[in-house]
C-alpha cells in the first residue's frame, strides 16, 4: 500500500480518475450536517468531487481516499481536486470560491473549539512563564544561600586558625563498680 499524504507532481499523473475509489470520512460525531459514513464510488473523480463539494469541511480534515493501493488524506484529496488532470468541472475556478465559502461559514462548534484552544494555549504559556520565573527565583535564592554558607565556612576557618590550639582532654578512665 502506498500512502500519498502530500502527493507531488509525479503522483498526480499516476492517479487513474476512472478507477473505483473508497472514501472514509473522519469519525467525528459532532458534525453540523449530520453523520456521513463510508462511501464507495465508481470513479475517483466522483469521489474527489463529493469530498470537496459535498462533504463538510470538518469531516475532510480526518478523511482519506483509497484508490487501489494508494491512500490520500485531506490535503491529498484537495491536491487531486485542484490538479490539471482532474476531469470533472469544479464548482468554481480551481475550487477557489468553494474553499473561500467553506472557510467563511465556520460552524459555531468550530469557532468555540478554536476559542477554547486559544484560551488553553494562553493558559499553558502563562503557566510556563510562571514556572520559568519560579525556577529563576529559586536559582537566585540557592546561589545567595551558597555564598552565605561559603562565607561562614571561611570565617569559621579564620577563627579556627587564629585561636590557640586547645589541649585535648585526657581520656576518662573507667571506674569499676565497687560491690
């Protein structure tokens, strides 16, 4: 099986638009136009046309098209639709007005999802910034405490060097118990 996620100019000439094709839409359940499932088409051209003109844009994101051993994702399907070799008439010149329509009519669900994603991204960025600040503050505090400890140890060594040597006390003898 050959997976054509981002087909180049060579692979578009190898696609047989008359071959049978299978379209597997995304498994997203929250689609504004209702559920759309697996479809089989007699020609790849009809499958590509259906995917680009009739399939909701939310489902095209996770969809893939199986043509023989080749598999095309959403970007690959769009590339096949815009190809010069595409045999059917498009709803607009090279599908441009179709794409502008699909982007202009974002569903409320998608707008909400994008808003939630933006909010979540900002929250994560703020959290990371706070963590960096806390790490920097801890590093500065640790460096300051180390300086203080080293200064104290140096002062203790100087004091020990200036002080007269002390005599070591004689070891205590153990007394035996008298009975």
